[in-house]
C-alpha cells in the first residue's frame, strides 16, 4: 500500500530551455490537503455520509455530532481524554443534596458568533424549542429528565413555566429534575441541549418549524469554537475559528474541512492520496493490510455502541415475536465477526454493551439454530415454507453490504427465508426510517452518555428513536421504576429485567458491539481514544512528524 501524501514519486525528464522549465514546473508535486493543512492548521476529516441538516435540535446521529460539536457548546464541555464534564458556557455549578436541582453560573465572556452574550434565557428558550411539538425533535425525550418537560412536550400543558428550567437572571440557570439522574452532567454534552440563537432563526422563519432554513452559511449564529464558513449539500462543510468564542486563545486549529463520503472505499483512497487526515471508518477488506504494512496509521479504539437491525413490527410477517426471535437465534455472530469483519468488532446478542458503567446485560438470543427453526415452524413457516420475502434496507456502504450479504446467506441456509437487499443514500434511509417505510433496517446506536439507559430508553413506547412499532407498557414501567431507584445494584437489576424483555420479544436483532476502526495521519495530535468517540476540537492540533 503506497501513501502518496508521504512519498509522492514523480518521473520527470528535465529538458533544456524555456519549454523545459515549463515542463519542470508541471512535474512539481502538488501540495496535498494534508500537507497544506499541517502548514495552516486546517484539519481535513472524513465525516462518512453527507448530512441532511445542521440544526442541532433536528440532528439524529453521530455524524451530525462530529460537525455540531465544532459549532456549538452547551453548559458543560468534555475533558479530551476521558470525556468527564468540564466547564463550558457554565463556569461552575452546584447540585442540591437530593440531586434534584442544578444551578449553573454562566460565564460573562460567553458570546454568540455575532457578538451577542450567551445568556441563561437562551438555554431556556432553546429547550422550549426542543419540547415544542411542532418541531417534532426526535431526541426531545432526552429532556424528559427535567421536571414537567414530558407533560409540556406531549401537550398535557401549554404553560412552559411548569417546566423546571428557569433563568434566575442573565447568568444564572436553575434546572429542576424529575428524578435524580447521576449521569445528568454528561447528558448535557448531547447536542439536543445545545443553545441556539432564536433571534437569527426568527429572522428567516418560525423557530418551531422543521422547514425553517437557518442552519446555513451567512445565517447561522453559533457559540462554539468554530463558525460555519461554507456548505453546499453533498459537498464538504468548512468551519473556521470563531474569534468570539470565550476560550479562543486555546484553539489551535484555524479551520476544519468535513469531507462527505458515501462509500468507505472512496474515503480510504482519499486518505491514501492525502486528501484527508483521518477517516470515519475503514473498509473491512483493508484492515489486515493496515495491520501488516502501516500499523502506525491504524486505530482500533473502544466505542460504546451497538450494530443491530430494527424490525418493523407493523409488517404482518414480522408482527409475530416467534418469527423475530427465530431470525435472531439463527445468526452465528461469532462467524460473522471472525470471517466478515476480520475480528475487528465484538460479537454480541445484547443491545447494551457489557460493562457499561458497571452494568452486565442479560444473555440475549444467542445462536441456537434448533430453537430458531422450531420457533419459525411454530409460527406457521416450517423451513421457511410460505414465508414472504423480507427486504433488508441499509445505507450505501461496502462494509454494510458485506454484513447484509452474510445475514442473507445465513437466513436462507438456516431458515429457508428469502431476504432481498436494498441500499440507498443515507439521507433517504433516514427518511424511510422516520416514516416507517422499511421491513428490516440496518441500525446503529452510539451511547449519548455512559449509562445503560442511553440504550434502553430508545425503545420506550413513545421514544422518537424507536421506529419499530413495538411497544410494551411493562417495559416502560420497568424503565420508569429504574429512573427512580437510587441504589445502583437495585437499579441495574430492574434494567436487566427490561432488557431481557426487549431481547425476548426481539423488535431488534443486535449483531455486535462496536470498536471504532479508522485511519489517522500522525500529524493529528490530541485525538485520544474515548468511549463515545468524542474529540473536543479545541484540544486538537496538527504537528507534522519529522521527515525521513
């Protein structure tokens, strides 16, 4: 494998005269993005699929966070090595002895990119926007930890004063919780809690409408270490250093270019040719080559996430939990991880990764082919006879296709089922997911904070991220009980009951626990392994390694 950005070889014949000088100039190696970026402190990052929007309150995925965390900052920030909460817009805070009231003191120097001060009122107004039903924010339920937030969001009251978010003055914010949440400060690092500048949104449309186009260059006002410089859909996003940011003196990067790639092969080629400093992922087929030839460029970091498949339980065939369980029981996850994924991931039949904040999940529906075949027969489809074909939908990616083909082969061989594969660009897949236009859907869940509820809350009956059509009031009751259980061991026992119920009824099929496999240039510094793959850009810089 040859890395042109580091060892550009050119064969130039050097004739005499002016023509020769012109030819010599033409043979001069062009500076790559990586080389120019190292010189100008401009980070070029592969972001994976292109984004649909840059409105933090409408964002739904980790790819969105990778850009939004450069543009916005919440009350708390993240330590670059362990992601523990550190002061952000709030320079300090106090917590009541019962854990139900947090009082945040905002720093006077926190400014919006247009020079306006960031105030406690901005946070209250932003959270009201998230909870306003007309916005239909998928992650609005993350704010239900605030007292009265769920009732307001569901329309039980129109009085926002009943919600426990109060600006005591411009620089003091009080938050009253519905129940003690030991992870609350880490939860505040999620993009749904970011403040937005409502006056600039109101200048172009309603802040409470999904269709208001404010998150674009020349309109967006933000408060993070960078500002939006340029973005044309399907093309790179460019952010530049924000001189109004309160901690601008510590920011060493001058700009970040986020390069979209629908395919991991294309992204990896861009890395090898010096177009980007790091990739979002690597093709499975290239992992061994990097391990063998360029281990200094390969990173396999821990990552608190799960790769799984959502099943649309509104589809008649998939409405039977015996069919869904059979699909899960017939998968040899160890074989998929070893043969398809080259041992780069961790096979798992559970939604919550083992060890999440000390939690150990139940076993799940692990590979048990006789039991799976018996359940399918009991459902009326012995050896797949009479079963309709099932469509498996995934966003375009060579890696996702390899996994989908492995599942297709196993379900055909083990259960006699016909699985059709359908890939679309990521934006279209997200819309299909939103409206329930799928049968089986490749999915990923990366923890929003380090706690099992970050996974299990997704499948509450009314969660905006459920999408399966599955609802169980007993599951909801268990999560409600766990939220209000203060003893850690007793709380985890209740959560295990809930997860066991979810896995038994199988509206989802977990496949593996993530690691983050990617390539990174040695010039990138401050990019530490973290469980959530968050990397505060204010602590990242570029430093060219010494030459040969």
